[in-house]
C-alpha cells in the first residue's frame, strides 16, 4: 500500500469519528469544519512533514520512487514540504491559517503536477512517484480543499444570518 493513502484515509476516518463522537451540533458546517481540520492537520500537516523529512534525510528512496536523479534541489523541496506541514499543524488550532495553508499547498502541488506531466511527456517516465495516483492527487486534493473551504464559509454564513 502506498503511503499517500494513509494521508487520505486517516483524515476521512478521523473526521467521521470526531464528528459523531463530538457533543457539538451535527450540522453541515460542523462536518465540513471537522473534515478541514483533519485534512489540513493530518493530511497536509503530518503528511507534508513526513514527505519533507523523507526528502531531506532519505532522498535516494524518493528518487527511486519518482524515477529522477538525486540533486540538492530535492532537499530544498523537502524543506518546502516541511513548511506546508507546519502550516497544516497550525491550522488545527488557528482557523485563520486555513486559507494560507490551502493556497500555499495548492501552488506547490499544482506546480509539482506540471513538473510531473512535463517529465512524463519528455521522458515517458511512468514511475509510481511520477505518474498515476500521485499525479492525480497532486491535482485533485487542492481542488477538494478549496471546495471544502468555500463550502465551510458558505454554510457558516447561512448559519449566521
């Protein structure tokens, strides 16, 4: 099983358990809030720190998965991942970090997706870390986070009026 499934599955399961165990009102807004907390905190937070640490301390493992050469830039990407991870963890407590975390993560992931697509077109590299599910998730997860953030604010506005 690929590790990225953990960073999708755990937030979904965690959010469902959190939502149904919590004594707070079970509203659509609350469900979206809990999903965002889990996806930002665990999916981006823990997931990006984990990925970043692997890129910094085990770059040979990463390049084998991606099918690229090991260069010093991989460590720089690792530190970028760690920064998104820290933003994600801060998003658990501070709702004001949600939009900046999603924006930073989206720019990074869509930039990575463009790089992977370019590499596939130029070299035909279909390594697991360069194409397939990883590539689709680089594109789709930020879209999910944007939709959840917009839905959270729309349902919150409905509650306040």
